[in-house]
């Protein structure tokens, strides 16, 4: 299959607009992961995104695609905060990926931009790796709009990876446009909003409207790969029906909703915040029976243990009032549970 390719900003890398997010392959065994990754490559996908922190994702990618290394583009990431750690992570990634170079190295969601003038800082390590040929291009990922905008303005990064989907606000769309104006590649993560969106065709069609955006779809199962390949082959465009789905979802979700990024964790009181904070939507947008168990009832009622330290609120890159949101979700859950718990 011939898949549409996109120039990834000033990196000059040409990547398939249907790209493979390899975080989920850490959840499957090596045989299945290799089969899935290889099938993606054989189907025409040439861009694979992973990270040092994704347990064995890099190793699986290396095992599956070592022999076609020069036909693909690989990006990986490190959240290291100093030169020594970044150097170690790059060396580890090269070994795991079974390669002698990384096409795109990304700073993994830093709370603030790395200081380009610090000789012992993380940026110094990336520059040194680039000089040695271990890294070809340097980018950044983030969930914080202020940091992302500062990264664009700095001119020090060739790509931006940021959450982007059809629930994104005008501010996020402005970020996409600013990246385009700066010739900075834009890589869209969380195109399904952390699993909140369940119409793949609508998600795909939305991305088609942005010629500089490369979505990395997180893929764990064959059926997930099938759906993206089918939409790619069909060249799914926006239709009135899909626009209606998007409009309805925006009315329902595009306000104070949790994106499940997990940066609120760990919780002082042991609350599973990313799941609890989106429970009302999960109950109505996915099979609800698994959440009607005694185990889930107890997990949701951990919300009552909240000590209102507001640490989660301070960490949230989307500036949500997390404690208030949790209380709202618990109320919705209890009402739903009273009606449906016998359905389990």
C-alpha cells in the first residue's frame, strides 16, 4: 500500500502520515509484537515512535525491524534531566533498537525547557550525540501548552510532539499553526484522547485537515492496525456524518475532561486519578460492566480519602481542578452503580 507521506518540518524526514505509536507494544509478548510491527512495515508504514521509558518497546522494535533499519524513521525519547542521564539513555536506546543512529531524539515532557547553554545539562548531551552521529535530529514532547509554545519560540527544537485530536481547543490548533510557520514538525499524540474517542474514522478524517500533522496511533492489536490501514487505503475524508460525531463529542467532552496523561500521579491518598477522573465518560462510551465490580467500587470510593493537598491539581498540564473533578466523577459513578451494578 502506498501511504501518504509528510515532511516532518525542517528535519527533512519524510514520514508516513499514518504512523505507529509503539508505547502499547510493551503490553504484548515479543512474538506478537514482532509480528505486529513487521506487518505495519510491510503495509507501508515507515515511522515508529517509542521511548526509553516504555519498558521493552525499544527492544521489540529493534528485533522486528533491524534488517530494514535504513527504510524506516525511528523516534525515541528520554526524560533525563542532566547530561549524564541523557547520554546513558541514548546509548541504551541505540543498543535496544539495534541501530547506530536515532533519527529523532526527543526530550520527554520536561516541566521546563532544557538550558541550551548548560554544559552539564540534557541539551548538551543531545548536541554531543548529534555531532557524533548517534542522533540526527532533536525534538521535544510536552503536555504543557506554555512549555510547548516556548519551545517553538526558542527555535532550538526541530519537532514538537503534543496531544492533538478533534477535542483540541483553539489554543492547541494555534500551536499546530505556529509549528507550521516555524517549519517545526508536529507529531500528534493521543489522537484518540487516551481512548475517550471511539470513532476511528472521525479521528482520522480530522487529522487529514492538517497537512503538517503526523499522528502516531498507539497500536497493540491486529484489529487496531487493520482499522488504520483500512482508513488509510480508503483515504478517509471528512463527511457530514463524521462532522456530526465530532460536534456531538465536542459538546459532551471538550471542557473539563481528563486526558489520562498520568502526570498527576502518584496520588498521596493512593487514588487512581486518571481512571477515576474520567469515569463518567468511560461508563457511557465503553462497555460499563467491568466497572460494576466490588473492586472498582472500592477503587472509586478511594476518592473519599482525598486530603485535598492539591498536588495533583498543581501537576495537571491542563489546569484541571482535579479534586473537584474526582468528587463529581464519584457522584456520577454512584448514581450509575445504583442503577446497573446487577448487570455485571
